């Protein structure tokens, strides 16, 4: 596999080892029309300088500092980083990744909200109908039941919860599939400073949907299998020691799942933007994450906490309003019996969920795609390739010329 697969931007050309239908970065052509090998021609880091400074044979200026804010400082003898789109084309800080995700939502709000609201409305309607008509009502607990009867009731309640959770999880996965595919295209265009509408995003993302569906289903299956391996031996023992073994096995399996999910967190943008297969995208993600696991874990955890707070800020007021308009829900809470939520509660809470999803989906997808871009910039000098694809002056205007001009 090529260490530096291309960027799936419009106007790209095939490379040596990939077919003509595979998008690659827009590269300058030599006199014969052949694409130049930019990755072989680019100078090593720190070995080029701007006019007025000694070249590779003389003293090398100090490396440019990595700024964590939104400024594009060039450092000693280096020009400012190009910024054709929502991020500067250089290694990014945590704040810049989050700001880039929010900037994409602001810059392309019609396209982004059109995608997220459509997907959120469809998934919420399906979820409401399933919860209302297909999900069985949990059995009521008997306070006078014996220990064995109480255990049996707990098992039945857990089974009912799993049955009700399964369709919701499936609907959520389908919604995530479409938003991930379409928003990845939108964010990749926004990095280059290009406009995109829903039709363009759908046309570009549609051929990758089967592979993305396989990846979306494979990761939860891997997590479930690992958790079963960790918990099942203790459950089979059925004693106090077995319960303790199940707890410790479950904790160990959870740590493995977290490690793997971070390791494979960049698989979806690799699959969409590099036209990789499912297994190849997993390997590609593992390669990009290698050596940066803790950093990526911290950014993903911070993003998850921020999105949780945003979701709660939106969901709590709508939940209170839903209980207020649904008298059965409030009466059930006051009497201590399981409330039977009616249509008013489901509709109002569903509106809150749509609004929350419309905000959290773009930010979550944006952070994942920009993390992928950041890792490739750090490891493979993707900033030069993106600058060429965006048409930034001075980047690759002649074959093999990657030095920015003043």
C-alpha cells in the first residue's frame, strides 16, 4: 500500500499504482503531461528556506514553532501557512481542530444542516414509530416477589431493554452512516476552500456507501465479540467467583475495545477520501494513529464530553416541556409507576433530539476528518498536496518545485 495515498478531491489524476477511476491529488504536469512525483521531490523538513536565508549548504534556520491558536505564524524564515479553507495547512492544535469543525458548520450551513436535519428527522420518525408500536412494554416489578422471582423479573426486564435498544441502535447506525459519508465530503471540500451542495456530496459519497456500511457494522461487532470473550467465562461459572471474574473480564475487555476503537478511529475518512477497502482502511487508520494514540484519545474524549454537554443543554429543556405537555408522564413520575408516554411526549422530545443531532453530527464528523488530515500533515506532508489541490500560488507551479515563493 502506498504510504501517501492521494486526496480524493475533484480534478485529481491517477497515480502509478491505482486505477484511472481512483481520485488523487491535483498535481502539476510536466511537458509530456505526466503527473509529477511530488512526494519524491519535496525537500526534507527544515532543509529549505525562503529568499534571503542561506540554503541547504549553509546554516539552517530554527524550525517553525507549532502554534496552538488560530494564527498562521511562519516562524524563522518561513512563510505563513496557507489557509485556503477552514484550517491552516500545517500541524493543528486541539483548538484549531474543534474550530475547524465549527467553521465548516458556519461556512456550509445550508448543506450541513440540510444533511443532518434530513437524516435526523427520518431517524427520529422511525425511532418514534418503533418505540410506540413495536417495542414491548417492560414487565412491572412485583415488590412482594421472592428472591428467585425477583431475579427472574430482572432478567425479563433486561431482555426487554435489550429488545428496545436494538432497533434504536440500528437506526442510529444507519443515520451515522449517511451523515458520515456526506459530511466527510463536505469537510474535505471545506479544507480546500471549495463550495459543495447536497447533490454534489451525495454523488461523490454514494459509491462508497457499501464499504462504509460494512465498516460501520464491523466495528460494533468487533466490540461486542471482545466484550463477550471477556464476560462469558465468568457468567458460565455462575458463582460469586464467576461474578467477580465477569466483572474483571468485562473491565479488561472494555480497555481493549477502547484501545481498538481509537486505533481504528480514522478508518472512515481513510475509506472515503483514499478510496480504501474495509480492511485496508483499518490498517491505514492504525498506521496513522501509531505513536499518537494518547493524543488522539484525548481529543476524541474531549470532543465526546463537549458534545454530551451540548446534547444535554438541548435535551433537558425539551424533556421538561415534553413532560409538561404529557400529563400521563408527570403523573407516572409522581406516583412512582412506570409512565406511559403518549404522542405529545414523543413528538416534543423528538424535536429536541433532531436539534441536538443537527449540531453534534457535524462537529463529531468534522473532528474525525480533521484529525485524519492533521495526522497526514504531520506524517506525510499532506499540506503541500492540499495546497496544490486548492490552487495556492507558489506550490508546485513547476514539476518538483514545492518551495513557496515570496
